[in-house]
């Protein structure tokens, strides 16, 4: 999945996506590193509880305890500023060679909030908080560590309201701000993984599960499969599947040139740098165009047997988000108008999980409205991975899409690895909640 909509990117800075240590001049005209050798740091946010109120109100003791804890943990303390408040409470702030540390106390609650941020390797901010907790006699300590600067160590992915998923990263292969999105390619427990704006787009271990569900049911429902249009899907897997299934012309449209090239360079699936270069030249069945996908469809007079729209989820909680324009009913209608007779439209449609299915429900209603008006219908496409669902649209009556797709399976020159006749018959049945929504 990748952006393919009309965004106006900001002007990129020099060497966008690269991370460099800041430098100063040492008086000789040559760059010199600051007191720490790297901009990479750790920021510890802590809450200490069960502390005697008298300790929390004693700024002199707090000053000494903080200075000692920092020094014992390898930090260089340059300045400390204290402030005591009436009727109670205190703030202590330390300026470090490595960055800073602070304490804010609430004697009436027996606790303090602490943050310690250090760059480089010489100081240990976690040890500093632990030593401070010992010195002030804290009965309990809660802390979290935030990595700052450099290649990320974790990514927190938004899942649904109030829910996130934390990915632990191994080797980070690439980080870039393309002007349209932040792209990270890194090793995870799921193999090499692509993140865009902190959302997992595909992983080495599950990408085939995703891409076969995106491509094969729609391809099997189409009356013929000569011309295919793909909007988004920057990894290039969908383009390869279309060619293997017999398509003689695949038009791939994506607005984010840099993201597509990052995928080809760093993902072990989809385009390679060589096959991408050929697609960019139009040297072969795949013709790659870097353009706003919505505008491409609206301006086109061509028709396709299969159109795949593979984008990040729409964002109903962000009404002004540009990505939403490619999920509007008017764009679904524009794509439907570009289908050949017997052609099929497929959209990535979100998740069927009941705690995050709002976008799927909305897309289902749009597909029924657009294709029901022609005597056709929207068709649900389920997937072995519960987080993904797809919708297909056909403009003519089709009583049993699963049976139609199963019957076509033997007719194509290639077969999917993860779908057979049985799965086609069962996974093209919409969940009961969707069927009830349209009577």
C-alpha cells in the first residue's frame, strides 16, 4: 500500500531522510563534534511515589540528590536551577553536557515527576532515575524510555481508538521523509517490514497473504484479464501477480516516486531496482507512472479489465485528510466507469474486526450504491489475516461470486499459493453484519 493522491509535498531539505550529527566549529575552521558524539539519545519519563512530603519540599536536598544521581550515572552536570513554591512543592532543573534533567514534586501526593534526557553513550538516564529513586526513598517507580534521534528502535502503530501496536525493530534499512509520508524499512519479527507514517503496510512474512487477497479474487471474477490498472501498491507485488496471471498491459500509478524506489531497493519482495527501472521506461508489460492516481483516473479515457486501488486506510477521524478523496463514492464511480464490459474493481477496504470495521462498513455501502445502480453488486473478499478485507465491484448480476471465481481458477496460466477453489467459495461471503446493512 502507498499514497497515490493529490498532496502538495513540502520542499525537502538537503539529503532528506539522512541523519547527521550536528557540528560546530572548533576555531580552526574544521567541524568539531559537540560534547556528545551522536544526536541519538534516550529520554526517560518517570513517576516516583511513596516519598516523604518533607523530602519533596526540601529543594536543597533535591538539588544534591539529583546532582549525585546524574554524576554517578555518567552525566556531566553544568548548572542546576531550583524553585520552591508556596505552600508546597518544588522544581529542580539540571543542565547537562548531554542534555537535561528535571524534577517536579507534589508533597501532598507523596510523589514527583522526573525526566532525564541524554545523548550519546556516556550517560545512562535509566540508571540516573533509579539512583534518584533510592536517594529520595521512593517506594515505587514507573518509567518509560523514549528513543530520540537516529534510526528508530520501535514504532508505535495506531490500530483503533485507544489501541496501538508496538513494533520492536531490528536492523533499520532506510528512513526517509518523502514529502508525502515518512517511510521506514526495518527488520521485525515478521521479517523485513515497510512502515508508512508509522502504519505497517506490508511484511516479508505476510505480504503474499495480503497481495494474493488483493489480486486473485478480482482477477478470477473478471471476464478477461488483458489490461490492469493499479493505483498505489508501491511494493510492486500486485504488478507482478497481474503479469503472471496473463495481463499483457499493467498500468501502475503512484504519486510517491521516492517511496516506490525505496521499496524496490530495500524490500525482498515486489519490484527489484532492475524491474522498476524497466517499468519506469515502459519496457515490458508494466508501465509505471508517477502521478496523482485520482487525477489519472478522472482524466483517462481508457478502460481496464481489472482496476486495483491499494492505499492506506481512509481516515474518518481526519475529514480533511487527502487520502479520503480516493475513498469517496465519486472516485469509486469514476473507477467503475473505466471498466471494460465484465471488468472488476477492487479496493483495499480496511478490517473486518468488529472493533475497527467502520471504514469497511462505509466502503461496503459505497460499493453497493455504485454497482447496485447498474444491476451489479459489491463483493466481499475475506483474507486469512483478520486485519485485512477487500471489496470487489461488478456491474452485472452475479449470484454466486465464489462459485464463479472457483470455476475460473483452472483457466489462468498461474495459480495463487494461498487460495484454492474451497477458499474462493467461502471467503467471498460477506460477514453477516455487512449483509444485514444492505438488507
